C-alpha cells in the first residue's frame, strides 16, 4: 500500500470493500431497471421512462464522480488528466450533445440544446454557489463562535476566475448574434484547452477523499486501479445507453403532463447530472472546507462556458446541420440571462471574497426567474444582473486587471490533484 493509500483518504473503521459495496449497491439499484428496460426493448409511458432513465443517469453520475476522485491518487501527466476530465463530465454533457446532434437534422431540437446548457449553467451559479457559501459561513460561525460573513478564496482561484471572466464576456456574442457559430465554438474549445494546460502545470497535491471515493483510495494499488477503470467503463456505458431515451422522455413527459418541454429540459436534466457534484461540494462545505467546495463549482462554471458551449456547434454539424446553431428569440433571452448572471457572479468575488450578501443576491435572483414568463420580465432580470455586476466591478475595479491577466501569467500556484474544470477536487 502506498503513502497515498493511507494518507489521502478519510474512511471510517469499516472495510473499504464493505463501504464500496454498499455505495455501489445503491447506485446499481438506480441503474439496473434502466438496463433491463433498454435490454428487452420495453417502452414504458413517458413519465415512467423519465423516472427509470433519470435514476440511471444519477446512479452512473455517482459512479463516475467516485472513480474520478479516487483516480487522483494515481493520475499523472497532462494527457492522463485531460482524459480523466473528459470522462468525468460525461453525464453533464451526454444529454445536451444528443440534443445538439439531433438538431442537425431536426430543427425542433435546437431549443432543447440551448435549454439544457442555460439551465445547467444558471443552476450551478444561482443555486450551487450560494448554497455552498451559506453552509460554509454557517459552519465557520458555529466553529468560531463569532459571526462570519464571508468565505475567503485562495490566491490560486484568481486563475480560474480569469478564465471564467474572459469566457463569460465572450458569451455575450451569442445573444448579440443569435447563434453559436462553429468558429466561436472552436475558440471556446481552445480556451478550455489552454485552461487545462495552465492547471496541469501546477503542483499536484494529495486529494482529500470522502465516502465511496475514500474507500476506493484505501484499496491496494492494483485493486484500486482495476476498480477505478471498471467503474469508469461501466458508468460511461450506462450513460451512453440511457442518454437518448432519457432526453426523449423529458420531451414526451412534458407533453403528457402539460408542462413546458423547454423548462423540463432546462432544469430537470441538469439536476440529475450535477447531483453528485453538488452533494460533494456541500459535504466539503459542511466539513469546514468551503474554499475547496466553491473552487470545485467555479471550475465547473469555466467548463460549461468553454467545453460545453464550444461542443454544441460541433455536435450540430455532425448531426447534419450547418456551421451555426441558430437560436430563436426565447433562446437568445435565456443566453443573455445566463451571460449576465455569470458577469454578476464573477464581479462580486473579484476580490477573492465571497460575502454572504452576494450569495443571497445570486440565490434570490435565481428563484425570482421561475415565475417570469415574458420577454419583458426576462429583460428586466437581465438588467438587474447587469446593474449589480457593474456596481461590483466599480467596487472591485482594482482587482479586474489582475484577474484578466491571471490566465497568462507564469505563476503556477498549486492546484488540486485533478485540475479538471468539471470535477476540480481538492
């Protein structure tokens, strides 16, 4: 057993195999019904299909998350990290890329590709960021006995904020032009590649694992590596098998229930695919590691504005479409909402200080959007995001240029063991 085996994990006194078996068993309970239904060719009602395949996506997402965390013990080198990063974000993108691919030969699916992307993006910043910060502040207040009002980020997080700020500002080109062009997509993918390269140059630190990931990390090296690879392959296969029926059942269930299909695709699919990441970040925050938790979610935000958005026009082209994913008026408004929310979120933490009032502002505006159904209402909300962002930029103006320069400097302050924009673990 290596030093990593004993020092990088935090397990209970129970056997790692027992903990792992229990966790994987729960995931399999979610996965097996979908495999059976898919295997025998049974076509349940849209709502039942949504539940069956949605549960499988959630179960497979947890398997991937545990394997990706544990793999940090053994992974080394930029190529290995890049491959690991792409595997780990598979659940989040499988459904969206399916919609984008299908939109290449069925224009009705364009709206769903945009819906899933904007939903996952806004869910992450509007719900994930605030909840993690508020939990971290509450835990710190209880631990110190004094009122803690802010979460302080590490200096290394300025690099991630710089990448997110550039990508977020570039994102305004989408609502401005009403499309996601292939050239713009390639540029975003290049920015993601540069981001990954930048992070892989940092020093590697030992991961702090919890739960099933810690159990895997506690196994002997050969058993650990075999388990990680097996979980990766099995989970990826489940997700690829379930992505299409899950995506189609979302649309069909909306019709059956009389619910706006756009809204179902926008919010339900991201909740299913991002559940493991949210839970892991919340656990970190509850254990007094709020800075690590928010770093995870900041990295994911970079990922969504680069890898995810950049991949959409490529998938659209591969599906038989043109060189642009053309958006309608509703999708343009949703993209503008997402871009202005991103600008506001980044502007408020440029000083590497995440105050709880900023968390409440993000959470409140996220909740407020749901009853808004008109173009005027969405534009007013965009205006609120923009006004707060501009105010925050003025207050934090001396931090703006250092943040924009951060991606291009040679300061490779240490990063987490897996510099993964979708699953950045510390």
